[in-house]
């Protein structure tokens, strides 16, 4: 992010700009469907933080301790507001669940699939079974990532 202007280098700065727009020009914010763009706006920051996140190999930060989650947890709230003062129709209330669904879950799914795939192959190879069995249409993309851990499997497949 060396070529990014300073006011857009941190998730908190971007959040503050978007909230300021939401509060000062609510009609413009709503008419532009800004809420739909938030996941794409914050995605690079989240992906950078999750780059080193290995959920199946501890210890890891809890989700609410990650900077992106802590920064965005109160998105759309004014300092004096509590949850009861918000409109139920405000789509920004779903920001964290949307980010979890669209950014975090795909990474978690890939990680779990890779883990179990490697576990399956490693188990097959340790039992003397040198051929890959039991997986119809083997998920080839995982072979590239798993190659170091399973030796000759990809050459035999």
C-alpha cells in the first residue's frame, strides 16, 4: 500500500470517511447504495490481515480482536447512539455478518478443504497406498498447494 494516499491507508481512516459521508449527507449516501459497496471497500484491508491467519493452527487472534473487526464493529453508530436508537432497515447493521460471509468464510472454507485433503492424502500414503483413491474428480487446485506435503502424489494422479 505504498502508493495509497495516507488518508486511505488504514481501515479506520476509510471507515471514518464513509461514516462522515453517511451522517452528513444521508440522502446521497443512501441514493448511491454505498452500503452495497462497503464489503468491496473494506475487503483489501481484511484480506491483508487474514493473509497470515491459519485458523487450524493455533494460537490465533479471536475474531473480535482482529483490527478489521474491532474497527468496523460500530460502523454507522454515532457516539451517543446505542443499538435501540438505530433503524432496523439500516443495511449497515449487517456489515460484519456480510464481511464474514463474503471474505472470511471463503478463506476458512479453502483452509479446511486443504487441511482435510492433505490429511486424506497423508493418511493414504502412510498406509502404503501410493495411489489416490476415494475422491471422485480429485480437487486438482489443492494438489499444487499440497504437493510439498505429500511427495509424489501429484505425479501419480
